[in-house]
């Protein structure tokens, strides 16, 4: 079993390059099967476990997948042989469900394991199913597998009951090759949603409005391969910004889009952190005492749920009381019990964490209960006195490429050990 061991107390300093976005890449890889001619060469793909799982599923479907570099993949889906994406890999992660939209679009049929992913509360897919049915598909779920089939797909108006990243992307995929126009309303506006729309358009699709509340997709006859570079990761960037602030460091992030980070920057500035934005860089440094603040997560452009757990570690170590209200997921405060082992003073009431800052966190053996909880533990370890040992780090590897190497390059005392 691998663990991360961190000796806290070093201020992070230097420059760090942010990777391509996990939550864009995990949709773009399944979307690549929509190309019935040519190859997709996709760059800036993060080298993470969720991506490796998707590569294996692409192989099972009969796609040729070639690694051209650490962050570049060539995918040729022209000779695909199967519409059955059920493998041991699919149920381990969330994004395998994007194969439903992509396979349905191209072959009018798909079989996919019901998705897994982080244990952060109930994760229904009713909005995806409602959308597929509106396009003319029949959907059935048996023995943990979802099967979707259509004679033909015809464009429709779909109004989502909740703002869902996954349903928005899955329906964009499903509608690209449908007859006529599909209108998706009350959609998610996250940078990764826009990135998937840009990728589809690079393949020849006609998707308009991504980044607003309404997306219109005019079905086209077929899609072809393209060259594409994945958008920088808003969440990895947010994690490093928070780590820089938590250690009272001075870190410049490169390969970022500062606009995507505005909600995170605004909250850090409110605490007293200094932020300097460049065109594709952001510098985070601290030269005064930080104070507690209140945060409420919400869909983009609001404060991202995926960054609230790392933020909880930072707020545990600053003066005053802070509140974090989680509005997206019903149980995304599981990291709190782990932080308490390190001396944090946090009470959870329903979806709200009430944090009383302490000036001393102390190292302990803690668990990464999910992906972003793992990032929260790393940040807590970086500020704590003494040694912190994090177990269950497979969660962290699902979403953060080479996390210990990246923090080490900023001066952190962190290593991966076998226990
Ligand atoms: C994506 O999950 C991300 N995962 C999550 O990031 C992220 O937390 C979430 O979006 C919100 O930003 C990927 O992109 C792979 P949703 P997704 O559909 O698409 C409800 C991480 O840490 N809902 O936007 O599964 C749902 O219960 C991960 O990287 C329905 O009710 O999330 C939730 O309350 C964790 N019915 C809300 O909508 C549906 O059919 C938002 O979920 C779909 C969703």
C-alpha cells in the first residue's frame, strides 16, 4: 500500500505548471469515439488514473490508442468493434458514463456499467436518462448495467431540473449526430463543459451557447478526427493556490486561465491573500495574517464544490470562525473527521461545516476519504507541525498527476512510501 508522508512547516515557493483539466479530459476521451474518420490527437491530457481507466475502455471498444507523449494521446475510433463499454474499469469511476452519450450518438446503442466515483453523496443520473429518452432512446437498467438503444435520434428541447455537469455533457454528445436541433436549457457552464463543446466543434459538430444557460446543437451527418489541447485544470489550480496561501508561501501558477479562477481568487483575497493575475499565470503570496471567511459552493461561476475541501484545511489554520456551506453534494464533509485528528476545530451541521481556526495543526495518520478530501489532507499536512501520513492515496492519484513531485518542486517535504 502506498502512502504520502509529509513533514509540515515549509512555505511553498516557486513556479508550478498546471495540467490539463481532469473533468474535461474524462469527457473528451469518450467523445473521441464520435470520429468515424480520421484520428484525434489530444494534448494537455493529465496523466491520472481516471484517464488510464478510460484508455483501457477505449481499447475494449476496439479503438486504437497510442501515447505520443506524457500528456498526448492519439485515438483512432474508425474501426470500432463494440458498443459494450462494460469492463471492470468503468464502475470504478464517474466519467465512464460519457460512453453512453457518445456510443448512442454514433451507433444508436450503448451498454455501460453504472458509474462509480467519489463517495460524496447520492449521485443519480435521472437527468441523463430523461435527456436520452427525449431524443428517442429506450433506456433500461439491469444488474448494474445501463443499456440504451434507439432506432434513430431526433433533436428535442430538454430542460434540466438540476444544473448537472454530467447530464449537460452527455446530452451534448448524444445530440451531435441526431436529426435536427436539440436545445438544452438550465445547463452547467463550467469551463470543462465549454471545453467539450469546443472539442466537438473541432470535430465538425455544430454546438452553440456553451458557457451560457442554453446550448443549441444542430445535428450533423458525421464527425472527423482533429487536433485539440485540453483546457487548464481549474480545480488543480485552485488546490495549489490554497496550498500556497496555507503555507504562507509565494507561488506562481503557469498554464492557467485566471478568469476560471475568479471565485477562488475572490475568496482568498477576502481572507487577506495577495493575488496577481497575468495572461496565463497567477501569483499567490501571503504577507499578513489571514482571517476566516464564509463560503457557499454553487455551479460555475460560483465557488466550486471540488475546491471546498482543500479550502477547509486552510480555514482550519486561520484566525476566526469560517463557514463552508456545501450545496451540491449531500455528504462532502467526510474529510472533517480526518482534519480533527490533526487538531482542527470543526463542527458539521447538515451541509455546513463550522470551522474555528487554530494556529496549530499537528501531524497524524489520516485517510484520503475521496479525491478532494485527499488534497485537503495534503494541504493540512503541509501546514501541520511534525509528520502526517496519508493512506488510501489511490483516491488522490485518480485526479492529481504526480502530486508529490509537484509539491516537492515547490520545496515541500513530501514523499511516497510503501507501507
Ligand atoms: C461533476 O460530477 C464532476 N465530475 C465532479 O467532480 C463535480 O463535483 C460535479 O460535476 C459538480 O461540479 C466529473 O466531471 C467527472 P453533476 P457530476 O451532475 O457530473 C445532481 C471531482 O472531485 N444530479 O453536476 O457527476 C447531483 O446529485 C468530482 O473531480 C441529479 O440530481 O455532477 C448533484 O447534486 C467529484 N440528477 C448535482 O446534480 C442527475 O441526473 C450536480 O451533479 C445528475 C446530477
